[in-house]
């Protein structure tokens, strides 16, 4: 029985070592300031309460996902080598740019439909890895 268990643990250990490592990481991000425009108020400028959110980022595969900020569904990303920044945009008008070195971010919401109802916002802040 002991030989059998050793063989099982050895096999599991090899299996885990062979699996490709995932570069997906969860980041906790907090905005420092937010501002924007209110379409319902004739696009009047307004300050907004800075928000916090979690985002799953894979800098190697150039992907980002965050349900909370509508960075989901059809998300397109590009990476810029000279600035070490990953830029992503979702089908819901959410953009998020995160610098791989500093973990600083800029984000915006610019959803536009037939009758613009959602506020247009932009914010900046920083993230930290969970």
C-alpha cells in the first residue's frame, strides 16, 4: 500500500511540474480621483467618488477581466513595450490601462448608445497584487 501511495504522489508531483505556469494574477486597484460628464445634465462636469475594484491581469497573454467594472465579454488588449503598459477596452465602453512596472492605472467609461444615459468618467490610481 505504501508503494502505491508513493507512486500516486510521485505521479501527481510530476503532473503539477509539467503543467504550464499561469501568469494570471489578481490585482486590487483603488482610484485616487475621478471626474467626468453627466449626459442627463447637458454634459455638465462633475467630480465622482473614487472607486475600488479587483482585476485579473495576464501581462504575458495580454488579457484583463473585471466583472465589477464591466471589463468583460469581448475585451481587446494591446501591450506597448516602450511604456510597459497593457491597454484594454471592453464592448461596454470600459477602458483600463495598467503599467506593468509601477502598477499605476488610468480608466474610463464611455458607453455610447442611441440616447446617451451613462456618465462619461475618467479616473487614475494604483493597483497592488493580491
